């Protein structure tokens, strides 16, 4: 296995170490979802920055608007989104890890 490295000057061992240092865990994704899901931390962890920012913004605005009752609509939307993410987290993590592998092949 030596000598066939995706990056010039990077050994297979170094590439594997780079992957291991940067890969994401589904278990950690679920832990973040459970404790910090309202703030989209699990989406940031999975590399979904744009949707994480949207989810965070909707969540913060909704919390602020609960004083006038309209915020509960946004919180309901975030709750539904969190329920969907319960099933999407493994795929998001798998996609992130595949991107790391693909970047090693460039």
C-alpha cells in the first residue's frame, strides 16, 4: 500500500490520519441534536452551514417572538425540522465523511 498516495508527498498513513482526525461521528451528531438541536449545532457539525444558519435564525427569531404568540409557529416549524433531522443525521454525517475522502483524492 505504500507509494500510492492521493496527494504528492502524503503517504497512505498520513491520509488515513488526516481522515481519522477530521471525520464526524453519528453518535456525536445525535448527542448534539438532542442537547443543542434548537440552535442547529448538529447541522454545523455535519457541515451543513447554510441550513444551520437558517435554522438558527428561525429559532432565535421565534424565541424572541413568543411574547406576541406568533413565535410559537416558528418553534413548531423548528420542531418539525428537528424531527426530520432525527432521520437525516446518518446521511448528513456519511456525506461529510465522503467529502473528506474525496478531498484526499484531489
